[in-house]
């Protein structure tokens, strides 16, 4: 909150409550601090939720079924048996 906004909020509170300037200013500053803390808490809660979600996506790859041939295995198999057709889409 800028100085001018804080000053206007203090004067508005003075008019509404009949408090002197110092008392109204302290109350405005306290309300502003509480709002700031609530915003920071909400941001932290959001950050915690994102972190928890990210933990669900671990970097460990799931195990592959036995019938899946990886690229390295396919290359070895092709080198051992040159009659196998190359389906990789690349030219020799």
C-alpha cells in the first residue's frame, strides 16, 4: 500500500470510527499486514500443492513389458541378423 493510499485509508477509518489519527493508522497498518500474510499463505499453499502434484510424476520410468524391444536391443538384433528389415525410417 502506498503512502497516499495508507493516509487516505487512515483518514477514512478516523471518519468511520472517531479514532484519532495514530490509532486509526495503527489499525490500518495491522489490517494491511494481515492481508499481506494471507496472500503469502495462499501463495505458499499453492506452491505446496504444485510440489505435491509434481511428486506424483517421478522421473523413474515404469517397467516395460517383456515383449517391448528398445532401440538398443533392436540395433543389436539387426546387426546380428542383417536380413531383418530396418523400420526406423532412416536411410542407410
